[in-house]
């Protein structure tokens, strides 16, 4: 499902723990780290896609997390032409993403990188909120920066779980 501008709808997930650290996953058989993310299927809302991707990529279910916030608008990145599948060339530019900031309410042991038949990550760790973006593939760095900057307000003291309206007023 690609929109008329050539972007595939997608969700990004920033999972935080009680110490304000975030989940950082190492791409399987690669030396790059990223947040969980994935495409939105036809008929799925961004929130439904987020929960599905959370289960598929790191084994967490809705009862293991609480939504703290999400980006107001789509954030976009272009994929370099040499990364685009041949059949998509000419119609596909990249991804447009809604990013979610979640808080883990379960335990670290609830995380399972082998929850699906097609694992995305082969390692994970908790990292300070401002992750080292030099370990993220270059064409995604700007979107990561935008998402982290927009969502950090939900981690500030007194703002945990604040609504978007409350956060905007604060």
C-alpha cells in the first residue's frame, strides 16, 4: 500500500522502561541498531499496526505496555534508489511514519525476539533516551531525531502519560 506521493504507511515504536531508557534492537545479521517499526496493512489503524508490530518484532502484547504519546503528523524519509525493490522503482519513494512512545509495564523477560517466524533483531538492550544516531542507517536519522524530539515531552517529570493537549499546554 503506497500513497500517491510514493510513501508506504508505517509505524515506529519507541519503547521506554521505568528509568526513561529506550529499547534498542540490533538488526539481524547486521551491525545497525534501530527502534521497532513496520508497515500498516490495508484496513489497519496506526495503533493496530503498532500493537501487531510490537508483538511480531519483540513479543510484547498490549497488556505489557502503555501508550504515552504519538507524533501528531506523519514523518517521512526517502529510501535510496539502490535499496528499492525493482518492481517498486518509479512508484516508491520511502516511508511515512506515525511514531509511538510506549512505557513497558511488563518485565524485561516479556521481551521475545523470536516471537515470529521472521525475526527482525538478534540482540537488544536498554539505552539512554538520546540514542547514538550514528548507529542508525543514515537515511532514517532525521526521522529518528524528529520523533525523539517530539515525544520526549511525555517522559518529562510530571508529564508521564500526559495527554497531547496537556503536554502542549505545559
